[in-house]
C-alpha cells in the first residue's frame, strides 16, 4: 500500500511525509509532490506522475491533495499514466493532514485500498477538540 501526498508547498508536504512515516512504519511506501520546479507555491503534473510511479504497486496508491486546484495538476498527471497504472490509483477527498495520518495507520495494518481510502475520508469528521458543555 502506498500514499502520495500532494501540496502547493514543498515544505508542508516534506514535514507531513516525516509525520506520516512515523505513523506508517516501513511497510507503507510514501511519495510527495509539492511546490513548483523553481521553488514557488504551486503543483507540478510531472512531479505528481513521478511520485505516483515511484510507489506504484499491486496494493494500489492513495493520493491526497491539499487544495482543489491541485486536482487540475493531478488530472494532467493521470493522463501521463497508462490505463494499467491508473487502475491502481485512487484519489481521496480527505483533508490532507488528518486523512494522510489515518490512511497511514490503516495501510500499516495491511487493510485494503478501499478501507484505507475510507479511513482517510472519515478523518474529515474527527473532532480536534473535545466539546465542552
């Protein structure tokens, strides 16, 4: 099972990769794509397709994004993949940070790509602070 983390910020996605790697352990492959080639904020379709290919395997790849405009670069990146490669890729609507952490936990215990994707999406509804009455 593999995760690809996509952000407009290279620094953000590098830090998140470090955090997720600690939760995921060695059995979950991680790749990142963040920022533009010249170091600005943005996303790069070639970087995204390279990240996906770098971790593509028989267990599948879950891609998590930070902002909706990253989806445009992702769509172009997916066009660069073969049909067989695209068949192993799932795109998550989960929040990037919470979704990546929850996906990593599920992936680390060997659950299916569908279950990993569901855990990532469910992370969007998790409370960050206890509710005080």
